[in-house]
């Protein structure tokens, strides 16, 4: 059995930056077990499989880390949209992705893919900031006084704000400890960020650690950035509509740019996350007799 695949760098319009995702086409006849084994073989943060939709969508996506399937993830959604558009004779202005959280609208404009994420959910945690500071080998006074919470726009992330970029760059994460803390809280991992203020471009810098998902550090995390956008809209920028540019992956030499936005609607807070994408590898999986 052979399957076409691409490797796409999401949140970057330049190869070898941003966050790579493998995209496997025509995956309807692959079992969940084989998908998970392929994701482990790819050894990327996520591998996404494109299938026929079951309802009113352009395609269905199943997303796997090296460890498990996720109901949704940000950078594989960007990669899947870019891969799907490449198969069309004309680039559509909008797409709908079907995945574990339901239907995800995606706007396509000037090679930028902007997804609407799930309605944010917030949860306070019993872990102290002192415990979190120890887990990332940082002095407690380098954390801000802002709330540390689990926030989900499709994937739950434990969020922690640091004072500045220097503190963010100096982290020495204890991955085992982070995994234990996040597992106990029901979080996918720890996302830390520094806010340079509303006049800065990029405004935020982000780092994400998800050792429980088989990902020591994620180069650019779409759902982590979505969770932060919901946090900013709730705790810092008390305006009905807003947005900013974020960067992630700097410390890994894989800088990616994320366009984050929010709007308060009758249904609640609406979070959008967007970025560019580029293909860096085209190939074929040879799976032999696997099915």
C-alpha cells in the first residue's frame, strides 16, 4: 500500500522555519493503529491524515502526535488546508475542516490560512506558581502576577506568563516534572509567554512544552496561541475585538509568526489563529501490507 504525503512548514512562508507537519492523503482505508504508527514514524509534533468528510465539510482530518490522536490542533490544520488547496484547480476563499471538535471554518486570503477555534474554556488549577517556576528552572519573581490557568480552544493548555523575553529564553524545563504536573491537571502541556505590550510587533513570544504528547518543545503551537489569545482578551485587553502578532520557535531556530485575533459575539468569545505555510517535502509512504 502506498500513500502520497507532504511535509509542510506551518506558520512560515519560508522553508525550514515554523512547525513541520506531515500530511497524508486518501487515508480512508488506514486503521487508527496504522495512523498512530505512521505518526510515530514521522516523529513530528503532529501528523494529519486527510479523509472524505462525513457531512458538510471540504475534508475530514485526523490528527496524531507521536503518542495519541488529538481532536484538534492548530498547525496541522494550517498544513491540511494548504495541502487541500494545492489539490484544487483554483484556491478557494474559505474551507471547512471536519475533525474531532466538529467543523472548523478556515479563511484563505493572500496565502494566509485563518481558522476559527473552539469557544474558549477556562479552568483554575491547584498548582502554585512556585511549583511551575521550579519546573522551568526560573526564579519566582520572573513570573508576572497574572492568573495561571488551563485554557482550551480545542486543546487544554496550562498557561503561564513571564516578565520578559530574557526570562523566556533562559528556561531550562524539567520535562519529567512538566509531564507529571500537566497529566495531573488534564492539560496537554505547558505554554509560557511574554507580552511586550500592545504597541510591539510581534507583541508576544511563546514557548510550548508537551512531553506527555511525545513533544519536548513544540516549535509553533496553534492551539497554545489560541488559548493565549483567549486569555489576553479576557484578562488584559478588555475590548470586544482585537488582535496581535505572536512569534514562537525563536529559541529552536524555527521562528514562526501567528496572527491571533478575537471577537465577542452573541455565542461568546470567538478566537481566530492564522498563518502561512509552505511545502518542503513531497513523497510517498510505502506501507507494504499494512492496513
